[in-house]
């Protein structure tokens, strides 16, 4: 029996990988074996970093709130503790956005928290 290959599928697979490698530098964009490894690795990073992104944003929000609250003589941990005890239903994302973009509203929240410690 003669040898049979599925060149249509193989070509489409290579095309898909090389299309994914578009924008890579050097041989990583047009050499099949190098591009295949580069795309596989990039997909691993993409999978991992979809989870890491959530951690990074939470850290950023905490840093922003901490910097804004320090101006009024409070620490982040005490501020969040009091906010939770007062049942203020604003999460860290909203609080950090207020601290950066609407400083006057954030000041009112901090003032309320300081009065009701």
C-alpha cells in the first residue's frame, strides 16, 4: 500500500502557527520549528498571565488607596478595616479610582471613616 499523507491538514496547521507567530523577531516568525516552540511558549505565558493580571491589579489598587489615605494620616489597613466595619460597599477598584480621579469624593469617604472609627 502506498504511503499516504494529509498535506492539506499539515499545511493548515503550519499556516495557523505561523500566523500566530506574526510579529515575533527573527526566525521565530517564519521558521516552522522555531515558530512552533515560540507560539507554544507564548500560549503558556498567556494562560498564566491571565491569572497573574488579577493579582497585579489588586496590588495596584491597594498601593493607590494606601498613597491616598496616607495624605490624611491613616494607614491602608486601618482604613479598610473601618470601611468594612461601617458596611461601606465599595471595593478596592472603586476606592482606588475615586482616589485617583475624584479626590474630593474620596476625601469625603475618608472624613466619614475618620469620624466613625
